[in-house]
C-alpha cells in the first residue's frame, strides 16, 4: 500500500533536487540511501577541496574562466560566494596548478550533477515515499 505524503510528488522531486545540489549527497539522504549519501558527500567534497588546495581559490573565476565556472557552480551554490570573493582579482592562480585545480573543481561539479540526477530518479521511482526504510545489507 502506497504511503501518502504531505506534499505532491512533483514537489518532492524538486526538494530532492535542490537538496542534492545545495549539499552533495543530501538528495540520497532524503530518499533513505544513507550510505550512498555519505559516500557522495565525502567524494565530491574532497575532490572539490583538493582542486582548491592545488590551484588556490583563484581557480574559481566567474568572469575570466567562465567555461570552467559553470561546472564548478554545479557543486553547490556556495561556489557563487567563492566566485564573488575572487572577482576582486586578489586570488590569482597561474600555470599547471591553476589548470589542475580547475579540472578537479569542475569534475566535482559534474559528479554532483550526476548524483542530483540519480537522487531525483530514485525519488521518481518511489524510494523514500513508498519504501520509507533504508535498504538492508544483503
């Protein structure tokens, strides 16, 4: 028997998508995939932070390197705050560290986009609404 939710299915999908974008792994957490959510959060966060460590915060450049900024922004809306901070030009990054940092941070964003899609698909299929329990280890 299907459980009734307080809000419509479309609203649930939007909540899952926005949550998964704001905090990597949160969408999976909402649909009761706790272990997967932790793995996603750690992987995307570490990948993004490694990119910042290698290339400095200067790799997030919404004006000069906007093609890289688009996938970086998919990591979280918090990237917009970092991008606003780097607009002043005080955090410059050149050479190979800049390139590698941009690649790492962009890959983190694209991974998060894939995970948002996965979470929304799981929610669409009914996980979290119908099942309501975390998957058993089998």
